RNA sequence: GCCGGGGUACCCGAGCGGUCUAAGGGGCCGGCCUGGAGAGCCGGUGCCCCGAUAAGGGGCGCGCGGGUUCGAAUCCCGCCCCCGGCGCCA
């Protein structure tokens, strides 16, 4: 079976047109594709017929007596000219067809809220007790109660400092100025206790997921262009990815990239599915589209560490695994005690790959906002088609594209910013979540209960 | 990075310009046989196009991409990867 999206485009283009409209994308690309695909198949058919003729003549030649050969060779040579021309056109039309095809999105899940922007995101659930500054109370309620969820909160009467100021001015354990000088904006030096905290968070996530039978993977941090193009959307290349100069290599923006490519060109027997992986890697992002947003601190940076969940599943399993991945992420933040809500991302905000995406957003007491810590997506067979990954159903020897899913477990710097605001004491000290204790106790110099303000 | 050897289908493995329609073996799927299984026998086992999601037909596929030729797994060029040696390096 071809890719499910090709099937739909050929047999039920109206479904894809409707899907485009729901995603606030131009549906005319569907008609454009249908036309190109028809043309491509017509040329393909003619080419096959010509090649068939040519094959017949070629195979006849060695059995012919010398004197008759030159006539047939001449015929074959003439046919070759026509074949070359058809091949050229097939390639040309095929390229156009493929370009249109690669811009086709996954079919949205029926529960995705339809809307052009994040205002249409739907809250799925809330957890924890948020610390809300009095001046943020209305904002907080509009983001919870007004969206149908009663989230526990307490009013606090002292000023909570923003994560960037706590890090650099109170704890004095981060230096983005110096990093800016030597590397540019959105880079950072982290020091001492914050580095231990970074390690501990990663260990915590890896420990939790490997206990759940996810296989631990340390993947390559660079991928060839061909594989990047298979796992990521085109726009991501210019907006998000760093490229190695003079080489066909891209720095990964998440472990999802190499994890997806891990099983490229394989046929995986159904009894091995689902395959669950937990990858740990640095992530490199240009953040070219972000302009001057979140320019302070380590919230949005060019480089950070992340533990990532990744799954290959049978098509009928993928939604069950989707729920499992987001639940795992939630467990991790419940363990830390970070209050959050889970939101179902609106259709207009979704990338092409995802059929549905849930974000986990933590409450930030200083900013008075919920902010994304985790993103969990089911991309169905979108990546599998490009990476050529299939499952094999023994019964009937059926091969078809596998489903692939990804979800953050913990992104270190982002999570640290959430801890800096949520566990900040009036004096600026940061209380370390109890659950991280065992990952800090391994190290004599690591902090155990609090990270304290530096006086000097 | 340099020199040498290599990459054939799910696995092993032959072929090194024209009956290659890629031999042969193993695995897997289906059928026959059986009370059931095994053994045995027969067929199938990648991608694309036509066709009705059929029967059937055709094209492509020997690491990837080009080229030479009427004809390429086989000859030539570029790239990727693996093995051995040298260099460099944590």
C-alpha cells in the first residue's frame, strides 16, 4: 500500500481539501497535485510501454545472425531517443509532484480543535497548585477557569522574580552576557549548582523512562540532509537548523530527528511493535523565527539538553501510545511538583507532520503565564513514508507504513526556568524538588535541598 | 586524510558485457498432505505503473548517483558505508 496521504489524494481528494481548510491552508494545492499526479502516471505508463518495446528488440539481437543485427540495433537506438525524452519529462513532472506531495499534511485527528491560532487551543486537563501573584489572578483564571478547568492555586503577596533575573542576578549561576560576547545571543554559561541541576533532571527522566522499558539511546548529533528532509518540514531547515559548512550535515534540533531515522529503510515485524526509545542529546536551534521573543535568560536558547520519548507503532496502536507518552511527561512534572496544564493544539498552529499535538505548559508565577515545556505529537505515517519504514504483518505478509510519535520528556534549560520561578522562596533561594535528591546525592559538591542566593 | 580489500533480495551466497526471467540454500507467508504438528511436495516473498483494493500484464531494482553500450550485477567516474594497514586524535 502506498502512503495513506497518496491514497486519499487519489481516491478521496475532497477529504484532503477539507483537511486543508481546517488547517487554514490553501486547498488548491490538492488540485494541483491531482493534476501533476495524473500527468506523472501517464508518462510513466508510456515510458513503460516504450521500454518494453526496447527490451524486446534488445533481447532479440544476440539470437540474430550478423547481417540482420545492424537494422535492429538502429531501431533500438532510435527508440532510445524517445525513451530519453520521456525519462526527462517523467523526472521533471515527478519532481514537481513530489514537491507538492512533501507539502501535504497529515489528516487531522477529529478531536483537534479547529482554529487559526493558539487562542483556539483547548485545555485538556490541569494539575497542581499554582502560585499566583495577586496582579496575575485574572490572567490565571482566564487561562484555567474560563476554559472550563478549576485549577488549584494560592495567592502569594511577595514579588516572584523572573527566571532570568534569579539565575543571573540573585543566584549568579548563569552568564548570558559573556556567552553573548563569545558566541552570540541565546547562548549561556551555566555554573555549579545549575549544572548539577541540569544533569539531575536528565538522569531523572532517563531513569523514569528506562524503568518503563524504553530503550536508552545516545544518537548521532548530526544528520545528512536527506534524512533531515525526511523527518522535518522544509521551513524548519532555514528557520531552525544549523548546517555544517561545506558538508551535507545538519545539527539535530532534537533527538527526535536521529531517533526517527534510526530504523530508516527497515521492515519491522509486527510482534516487535511498539518500539519505545528514550533518547538523550543536545539540541541545536537557530530560533530564526523567534525575533526578539524571550531574549533574556535561558528560556529560549540555541543549545540545550533534552531527554526525548520516541515510538514506532502499528497504525492501530498509535493513539494509545500517544496517550502513554503525554502521561509519562505529566508524571515527570508531577514528580517535580510543577503545576501545569495540558493543551490540545489548535489546527492552525499544528505543523504539517502532526495529526494531533498536546503540549504540557507549566505555570510561571513571575510571568503570570503558562509556557510550553513538553510537546507530544502523533505524526502517523508522515515520517515513515519519507524514511521508508514499514511493519510486516505475518498474516498475509502485509507491509505498510509504520506510525511514529515523539514527545519531550525533559528539556533541561526550559525545565530549570520553570523550577526557578515555581520553587523560588521570598529571599530568592530555590528549593530543589525532593525527587531529584537521589541524582544529586551521587556528587559531593552538588546541592541537595536549596540553591542559595549569592551575596557578593 | 592516504593505500589496499569489499558492499548481490529478510539472511547466507554464486554470477564478473547477451537464455540473468539474478542460480542455489535457509527464513517467512500460503496451499496440498495430517486427528494435529513435523517431514515432504507446490506456489509466493522489494518498489512503481495499468487494472476493480481482482485476475492478469508491464517497468524498475545487485550500497547511492551519473556515464559508456542495441544490451551493465559485470566496464568507467563521483559519493556513502564496512574491513585491514599507515597517519591524526579523546
